[in-house]
């Protein structure tokens, strides 16, 4: 099992960050991928929340992710169909600290046979670090 984690304190409230992170159609401003909602959230869930399925296109690969939990303090999602990684779970926690929020982004998964685990770990770590750095710069462009 591969596990990567990155943490960053951002000058925004958990609600502000949550709203940005479940705005799937615009996540390309923080990730080097494109996102398209293919199934909306379940009834009585926030827009983009639990039950929402998004199609991600990244480096010529297209796959599906499902939001399995979405609240102001935590977002959980998984890759469907065990492609391009197996047993994937992404968890983003939002911990308020006054006018700031500490965002912890963790991804756990198993590497497929054709992709060395050390390479996948490096790709994932780079991706979540870049995402949180861009998210932080969005709220504090200085």
C-alpha cells in the first residue's frame, strides 16, 4: 500500500476551501488535470458532494472518481474500477485555526503491476503538493 500526505496552512476558512474543492468543474486551476461531473451528488447533499462522480483526464488517461463523503471538515473520494490505481482513497481534512485552515491531503492506494510503487508515490506526492500550493496561493497571492 502506498500512502502519501502533504499538509499546508492556508489563509481561508474551511468553508471557503471546501467550496473550492467540491467545485469539480474548476479544479483544473489547482490540479494538472481536467474534471467533468458525470453524475451529480446524492439527494440532500451539497452540490458536488457525496455520490458525485467526476471524470478526470490526466496525462492522456481518463478515469472516474466518486465522492464518498463531503463536509466542511473532510472530503473523501475513491477511484472507481481500480484504474489507474487500485484500492484508492483520497482524504482531505480541513482544520480551522483562527483565520487560517490547516489542510491535510492524504492518498492511499496500491500500484498496478505496470507502474513501480516508488514512481507512483513520487507522482502522487508531487500532485498533492502542487495542488495545495496553488490553493494557498489563490487565497494569499503575495
